[in-house]
């Protein structure tokens, strides 16, 4: 049988627990917990036809709508198959076998996944143990002249912690030879973006997704931003039709309904505060978050609590394999927080 590349043989498999979730209170994957804008479904129903399904996707109208939404020229971004493809395309363009790549731990698993597929030598730096703060000084001290990529989630998943523009600038200036990705999957809940730095820093790459606040995780669509010269190179490394027609249509409607997204993000931030209050009332340690989720300490009961909640129709994510004793819960709406704690109190005896 064919022999796989050594980099693939060395990799640990990634298998997200994503089956059997429909119909439950989904507080495990940081998705929108109420659904996408009604305009998205209406637009798809209006535009969808038998003929359209036979045609390869066309992106002109979608790129125009996104350029207007993000206030950046079309030459400065790619439409991607979720953030995952954004990471993959950037790495495929700039990282080669045995290149030095820096990531944080714990963080989004796909950073390591795609770097290892490329055969890179991946180095990890841990978030500060006591408060899970971003180790800016530690990261800068570990940058080498040969470092080719630095991958940062801001805010970070699963910790919820974040850095500001000043820290991002320090990292960009410390690694002018490296491609620095700032993954802004949770931007709508944080409000701080590096997009306005793109014209100043040739080594800056920013990704956004429509899987979280916009409620379109099933469609797999996102964007990857950088200077136009970088985008031209990355376009060469991207499959020409990786974003399907339904996703391209849906994004056009989604960005037009800004009020819906802003309202959902506001609900999630309010729900996050309710989670804080609930954990404090119960004497349960937690970490303050800039995203739409909260990481809390369940100790040795992390997995049993997760399983007992699932039996009651409430899904949360065990993260104790990365941070001992921790469980992550998505902040959706006030009503969903109340339902979460009602179930939690039944199992936290």
C-alpha cells in the first residue's frame, strides 16, 4: 500500500465530537445558539433554483458585499471555506517542510493540525497558568530569525483571554519575516480588530468566520485578509471553488442584516455576565472571557458533569485534556443560561 508522508504518520488524529447534537441545548461548540438571520433563509429560497445548482459558484457579488461590510478593497481578502481553509491556505503559501511555526497552548487545534500536515516544526508556548493571560513577552522572546509563521486566536479558544492592538503591533514588529495570523473568530463579542493594521504591516494576516455570531457554521464560510500582494500569492494556493454557492449567497444576506448580528452578540455578552454570576454564587472558579463562552473549573468531575448534562439535553465541552479540570460553556441567551444552571444544579451535588 502507498506510504504516507512522515509528517502525516507522526500526527495525532483529530476527531471532534460533533454527532447527535441536533435538538439539544448546544453550549459546546461556541456556535450561535438561536439561529442565523431570517434574511439568510429568505434570500436562499429566493435565489435557489435547479439551474443554479448545476453552475460552479460565482463570487463577484459576494466579494463586493464583503468589501462593503469590512470596508476593505476586494484585493485584500479571500473568501474561504471557514477559518479552517484560511489557516490551511496561509500555511500552504508560507510554510514549508521543517519551517519554524509558533503557536499558543491551549488554542484552536487546527493551527497545529495544518502546520503538521505541512511538515513544519511546531513550537508551543503556554498561556500563563494562573490566569490564562496571553504571554506576550514570552512569545516575543521565542521568535527566531527563521520563524515562518505565528498563529494567534484573539480572543483565544478555549481560554477566552485576549490581547489588544498594542500587543499585536509588538508581535508584528518583532517578527517581520514571519506570517502572523490573528484569528478573529470571536471578534463580534470582543470588538477589537487588527484589520485596520493591514496597510501598515506586510506580515499581518487576519481571519474572520461566519460560523459563530452569524450562525452559519454548517455552511463553512470565512475570510482571510492581508495586503494585496500576499492575497495574490494565497489565491494561487487556494482551490478555485472551495466555497460552495449556498455559502456565497448566504453571506451576502448575512452581512446586510447587521442589526441581527449586533443584537445576538449583545445577548451573548449579557449571558456571559450571567454565567459569571452563576458560578460565583455557587463558588465555582472560572476565567473571565472576551468571547461567547466561559471556561470553568470542575476538577475531577469535569467529564462526569459533561456526561450528566448531556443526559439532560445540555451540551458543554470538556477541556480537561488540555487544562486539567476545566469545562467550557457557550454564552447564548439569558434563558439558555437559566436552563444550563437548572440542569447543572441537578448534577453538581
